């Protein structure tokens, strides 16, 4: 994918400035952890393991440094066998409430029906959810998602799946956190 057209904005991925290359981050920079599981942070990415004695069926890991401004995440994600649930990510998220405050949640393969979509936290509105193809365990997906100028979007493997203008966007002048939330298989 070379360009993403977001109504009034065009994003040229080849010309976009990379402000945070998280592949060069250290494990300590992913120090905000919630939920269950064991995390492994390497130069190749983040990996989550659900431990048999862990009653939490999901885990969350946040990049410890808050980000200010428009956010566009570009990353590869894969469901690791035997998991077959969903891929979830958050951006511009605050910790003003439990489990989190205002921000955005993006998801592929979720809502119990192979849907893709975006929800606004903490109220989960406005929501834009649509049918998508089922996720395949073990397959790599290239995801580009975020908020630019109040336009919220998801692109998958070079195809723009969803975009909408949030009538009350999260203020990009306020620091927010990003996270990854792979669902972890239960071995019980």
C-alpha cells in the first residue's frame, strides 16, 4: 500500500515521517502491563503467552511513553496457534479511568462474528463495525490504523476497510498511550 485517502487527507506511506519505530524499543519501554499472560518483547515484535494457571484470557501491553498528535500505526500482526479469536489495538488512550479512559479501539476478527471495526473508549461509541473475512491463525496481516485530522481508519493488507469522521474526536493535543492486545489461547 502506497497511499491512503482519508476524505480530506491523503497519507503517502513512503513519504510519512516515522516518529516512533517501536521495533527499536527495549522491553522496558513496554512497561505498562495489565491482564494476564506472559509477554516477550524482542526486536521482532511482541508475543503473548497464556499460562495454564492464569484465569485471564487476555493480556494488554502498553508502550510506556504517551504520544501527542495525530496517530497512524503501521504494524504486522499474527494470531498464534491455537488462538483463533481477534487482533485488537488501542491508540490515543488515557488511563484516567479503569480499565482505560478516552481513546480508540481497533479490531479485526472480533465482536463474536469475524467483524472489523473501531470503537471509541470508554463509552464504545461512536462505533463503526462491519463484516470482514475471518482471520486465519498463523497468517501475517499488515495493519495501518489511526486518527488523522479527526478521520479514524483501518487498512488491511493494502485495502482501506473503514474510515469515518468522528464528530467529537479525541483531542490530539492530549498525551495518549498505544497498546497491543493479542488474545491468548487457553491451554486448560
